C-alpha cells in the first residue's frame, strides 16, 4: 500500500485494438470475463491544462482482486493515451496503476505536496479521476479515482464475475448495472 495513494487496485493498459487484446487475455491468458463500454465520451476532460473531447472504448476484468483495464482511444485528440502510444507504438504495455479512494481530493492534494502533478483529469458518469506524473520519473503514471457507490458497485460485480469464471461469454458489452 502506498502511504500517498492508498492501495493499488488496477493496472491500466493502452491498446490499439481492444477486441484483439480482450480475445488474447481471455483465450490465451484466461483472464475474464471482460466488460466493455464502447464510445465512452467524458463530460469533462483536460490534458496538460487543455480541455479536450475524449472518446474511448474501455474494458474491465479481474484477476483475483486486481482489476485490469484496457483503453483504446477513438477520438483524434492528443491525450495521455496518444502520448503513450507515441512512446510505445505497439501498445499493450502497462500505462498506469490506479487507486480508488473515498477521499479523492485528499489523495490528490497529498500527491501534489510531494511533487506529483496532474497531467490529465476529468469526470466520468461515475465521478472524478486524475492521472499524475512525477518529474523524477514522468513515465510512471498514477491514476486516482473517486470510489463512489456506483463505481464501487460496478467494480465489485466485475470482480465477482471473475471468480470461478469458466471461460464462457468472455466479452460482455456494457458495464454491470449499478446495484445500490
């Protein structure tokens, strides 16, 4: 556990082809089932202090208690995702780790006091998120998201689906429904 960010709950990968990556991870690695939301448009997002209109496909699955996130950006704007693919053109590499925090503002503030800076932030339908980097190692990206009741419910259902998964129905369209 990080004394600044809390527990790392998720590993995020930027991919060029989310369908190919879900098929590989479910069929060859045995991680699944995948819940994929397509053409997600964020109501608000800034990248390096510039407002952007971001659209992406996002897939989630668990391996035990650890969540794997796949992101394929579909809009043409610059973002931390396009920046990552410019550095690593083949994609499929770990881009960020994430913590889910009830004290979102407190965690971001603590990180900033020790030199972390926000490179991309925004709001999804489930609350705020921020990606941070540190000048001593700008390729280490940490995401903090607000762990509100809707996001917690979705993440719990993704984890529950992975327990005892037998390989059937490996790709499921949409997020699980909020159970609150």
